[in-house]
């Protein structure tokens, strides 16, 4: 996911564009996920797909209100895992939600309290969706495992 940047683009706009790019990719991925599920899981995938579309549209509107041009979605996205059955579809859902959670971390780190709150809310929503697809929660959603590594002994 590339984010368009210019020298005049603020850190907040860059973080919003990154979150938007993540939402574009997630909406695309859920189209693939839903095609491999049935029943309640398909209904869950459809609800998650709509949630990502709503978030995408809200981010685009927020960027426009800030005078920035929202990045358009790609025509297609390279999926991080092959998907040809329900188990692979569920695994893709977890990956997409983890990536979206990571994208929203940049908003949580900003000085603007409204954007921090938006980032925290969306990160939480992605973590809840990931936990539902995974079947369990994970500590510190959105952070890569390397960020959670124990520091060495202090001297």
C-alpha cells in the first residue's frame, strides 16, 4: 500500500492516507473472503466488508475536509496468502484486520485528540474483528511481534 506524500503533507494527513489505504485493501480482501464462506461466517464477512467501506468513506471525507485529496483504491490488490477455501479465507481476514489495526496506530500517536480517538476506536474495532476470526485475542493489537520483544538486561 503506497501513500502519496508531498513535502507539504502533514503527519496527520499521511497517517489518514495510510489508514485509508488499509481500508481500501481490507474492503477488497473481504470480497475474496466472502466468496469462500457460507452461513454465519459469510454474514460476518459481509458485515466486516461494510464496516471497512464505511470507514473508508469516512476517512476520505475527513481528508477532503482537511483539504487533502484521498488516495484512490487500486484496481486490484496482491493478497498476502492464497485463498481457495474457508480456512484460508478466515486466515486472510485475520491478516487484513491486523494490518488495518497497525495502520490506525499512526493516528493514535498524533497530537490531535480527535484523530487519536478515531485511531483508537478503529484500532479497537479491527482488533475485535481479528479476534473473532482468530478465535482468541492477542496482546497489543497492531504492534508487530518485534515491538513486543523483551529488552536486554539494563546495566
